[in-house]
C-alpha cells in the first residue's frame, strides 16, 4: 500500500521523476534514496549540467583525468555528461526492469544549438543512444518545427525520445503525430515497436509567469477591467496543460490508427509535465503538481518541489477535472487580448535561448578549468 504522496501519485497512473542530476547524488546514494521513496525516472538539461559542473568540485578529479588525457573542451563535456547519465541509467535500470520498461528512464538532451537543425539532431541522438547502449536512455529533442522530422526519424530507428520545450497545443499535436509516424515507419520496415518509448514534455509554470505579466500590464493600461485581469492570474498554465491532455493526447492515442499500433505492442507517448515548481510565491508551492495528476502521465520535479510535495501535497485525479472550465479560461484570456499562440511561441524560443546560454557558460567554465589545470601541470 502506498505510504507517501509520490507512491500515491504512481498508483493514480502518474510517474514522478526528478528534474536534476549531479555527480554527488549518484555517488552518495541520493538517487537510490529517491527511488526508494517513489521516484521512477530522471530528466536533465543544459542548465542542470551547468549548475552541477560549474559549481563546487565534484567533477574536478574527472576533469583533471580528461585534461591529462589531452581531451579538448568538447571531449571533456562529453566525458563528464555522458558518464553521469550512464551512471544514472545503471541505477535506474532496476526501475525499468520492475516496470517492464514503463519507467526507469534518464533523459539526455542533444546540444541546444541543434534545436533548429534536424539532421544534426538525428545524428547526435543516434550517437548518444548507441554510445549508452541502454534501453532506458531517452534522448531529448526540442519540440521546434525542425525537431519534428528528427523525432520521427529517431523513433523509426528505435531511439527513445523525450520531446522538450513544448508550450502550445499546436506544437504538441505536431510532435505527437511525428511519434506515431515514426512508429508506423518502423513497423513498415519490419522492426519491433514494443520497446520504443517517448514522453512529450509540456512546460507549465512558465506559461503563468508570462501570462501574468501580460495581465498585470493590461491592468495598468485599463484599470476599469483590472478585476477581470486579476481573476485570470495563475490560471493559464493549468488550463493549457489540461487541454493538451484532453484535446491532443486523448484524441491521438485512441481510435483506429493508434489501436493498430497498440496491437503490435506500441506504448503511448505520455505527456510529461515539466516546469512544475511554483515561480510565484503567492501561489501554493505544489499547485502545478496537485492540479495535473492523472493516468498515463509523468511529472518531473526539481528536488525542492519533491520535498514540498512529500511534506504537504494532496493526491487525487485532478487532470480531467473541469476541462470545460479550462476551455473557458483560455477563451477569457483571448477576450482579454492575450494571444496564447504568441506567448507560447516566445516561451519556446526563450527556452531554447536559455539552454543555449547555459551550454555556452558551461563550456566556458570547462575551458577555464582546463587551462588552469594545464598551467598547473606545466
């Protein structure tokens, strides 16, 4: 019987993952402790690695060995990051086996500069998957227009894919169709599809941060409608996510086309709720976790949100509650002059730019440490 909120979440059909990786959590048993509590997967991104490698000295010994071996900055990045993911995959393999391949994944993102390069995203995704040689690796590909053909091709090659930086229903629909297309391509080639897994990372709290700022601006410009704008604050993100599930996921992963694939063992591409930490201190700190619990989904949470949810989270099937109300909120936002298409397009572009900056900062850190170590070695 479930004893904590993470385990209760899993019983409700949602898989709790952690959105973090550091060498320390792999070496000290912290990841295993989290697994024992109920965490069943892990996601990473360039910002997480920039924080992990750029601060402290957990990586210095490994970095020194790579420098001594004459490795370039790019090779050092590969060495540090791929070793962490490989170790995480090993620890999580127990979960993968226990859940018959349903969970136990660790995600590794292709370089953020490839977000608009389909061909290089495909080649890097194939390289990572071949190098790791682990069935529980997920390669992260941004859900940009250029990401769509990359997702289809990688799925057709049997690579597990975590599609990241999804904000709009339109983008989500495109990548979900790419996943299904990829499975159909693979099946036509006579290849098995039962072991191919994918998640669609739909970002949540960042939507409210962006929309709330626009609503505040509108309230200043039109104080007579301030109450209307105030009532919509903190509502856009959850409404957006609920409609992604109701209007995209449930429609695409049911019906004759999907059932033909399911008969061959296909697994649904689960929505993964990302960016579920609360950015606005005025909102409940587990708001975005509690309001999106439902079957066939994943929630990846940073460590602080996991601790908050364990401490005082409430678990019930909320994802399909009041879908009509979610639709009404998006209609009201439109009436208020909020262009959700423009908001979500900008959020995706900003997300790619943010990860690119983190990667650039990380490479500068590695380069600096490498030069320092070479100087001391001399």
